[in-house]
């Protein structure tokens, strides 16, 4: 926004300044030089017998305010040193008015003046002229007004634009909060008409998404009820049947169906409305470790006292899904947690076979399983990693899959924003 305002303004000022100097200002200086050259020529002619008879005495008196001296029968010894274009033009105009004369010009920096020597047959004319006669003295005034007015206009423009930018940044923050599943109390679109329209569009989109999520949850709740009812009847019938190989297989199928239904419901019911709390990461990870003992060996390394703002149940579900995946393919796991800038990093290492590089992005997609046969006995239905990835994104974090250099298996890296109260402490 500032570049849009400042750049065109500066370009316009540069163009106008160039046009002013190159056309108007140069013309003014040229006319000043022409006038000065005419005055010098007139005063020189009044001492020349060849010209004196043609000069009006009134004109001579009018130009006697120039400081000059006439030295009869003296020769000039000064060197011709025109230091600028203006002095060169002055000398040329004097020679045009006094052809055949010797004209020498020097600059007196101490007195800030110009000395013009004109040699004729009778003697030497020495003129001492202020630089203001050929250099416009109001240049700095023009520049001051130009820079000052531009600065004032830019300050006023920025102040007005800042109000519009504030409404855009607020809208951006609200949209970011909505995208992470958070709630913003009393949000009213403000600012320009376009910004207000965008704000109302975001509110409508939020209501539409929430309505769709609620409809989906209701539908899946009905489907789960319809599916669980016959499964419950089957389980009751199995209880009164004699135990044999056939009934054992049916029990396993029913258990797998229940697990699949639970996974579907868990995938659909990720709109947890609970508020974020400050979670002590060391305590949280050690509680997870204890819940897996003794069936799965987990080592926790969290030397720092780290805190994160999180929905504890959601975060527990996300990391548990990842640990369940490690438990399925590995015999032990290592969890490391540490801080990096404004982030908390959680690394989950295991000694399993890992994931091929070509599959690392695909396993985060819903219902994708590396085992293309989709044999239900070989694992879940391909939702665990996807659920974990979505929960971590909802917390403003990021999940990445790599090769573990510590244990040789899979390395899962979770980056989460550090807790606000942790920063303050």
C-alpha cells in the first residue's frame, strides 16, 4: 500500500522537477546571462571612441550600478577559467556584443563572485559581479517547497491509508483464526466497502462450513447408530453360541467393523469446540508414555520446561495416532521435545522400516494405506496420520516425515507455536 502511494508520487515529482529545471529554470538563467552580458558590453562601449557617439547617456547611468574599474593602457594577466556552462555562455554573449575583444573570466570563491576582464585598445575593464546575477538564488526555496509539500501529503495519505490497512489486517487475523477452528467474539466488518464485503463473505462462508460439518456429523451419527444396532445383535447371538473356530473368526470381523466405524466417526468429528489451555509438554508426554507401558517401549527426552497452547484431548489424539503407527511397525520409540525460536519441536523416532520417500506425502491423505491390498488385518483404514496432520494444522503447526538418524526408522517432526504465557515467563 505504501509503495503504491509513494512510488507514483516520487516519479511525478522527479518528472516535474526535471521539466522545470531543464525548460523553465534554464530559460530563466539564460535570460539573466543575456541581460548581464548586455550591461557589461554597454559599459565597455562607453569608453570606446568608436561606440561612444551611439550610446544614450541615460542608459549609461542606468547601468552604472555594476561594480567595475577601468585601467588605461593596462593588460590582463588572468587566466580564462570558465568553471561552468553558465560562465561559458556569459563569455560567448560578451564576445558577441564586443567582437574582437579579449574576454577572460575567473571565479572568486572567497567573495562568492565572478570577475570579468575585457581588454580593448585603450585599456582593461575589470568587473566584479555577484553570482546571483547568473545563478538563480531561489533554487533551494523551490526544492524546499517541493520536498516539504510532498512529505506533508505523504504523511496525510499514510494516516488515511493506515485506517484501511488496519481493517484489512484485522480481517486477515480473523480469517486465520477461523481457519484454525477458533472463535472470534464480536467481529464486525469495518473499513472500505470492498473490505466490508470480504468480511461479510467470510462470515457467510464460516456459517456455511459449520452448517455442513453439523449436517455431516448428524448423518454419520445416524449411520453409526444404524450400523451398531445389527453389530450389537450379532454380538449377543455369538454369546449364546458355542465357541469354535467359526465364531472366533466372526468375533474378529465384528471387532474390526467396530474399529472401522470408530475411525470414521473420529475422522468426521474433528470440530472440537473446547478452548485451548496451557499444556506442560514434559508432563503431557510422560503421561502418554505411561499409557503405552509395558506393551510398547517409549523414551521421553524433554529437558526444557516447555509449554504450548493446545486443546489437550485433540493433541493427545494426534500424537497417540502417530505412536499407534509406530507401535504397529516398530518395537520402541523415542520422543524428543525442544524449543527453536518461537516454536516447540516434537520429534518421534522409531526403529521400524520407515516410509518410502515416494509415499511420505500420500500417507497424510485420508484413507490412504501403503499396503495397497487394504487387508484390514494388516492395520487401520488409513485415517490415523490424516487425523493427526489435520489436528496439528488446526493448532497452527506443521507435521513432517523424515528418516530417523538416531534409530534408523521413521522420524516424525511436529512444529507447534510456543505458548503465549510461556513467552511471558
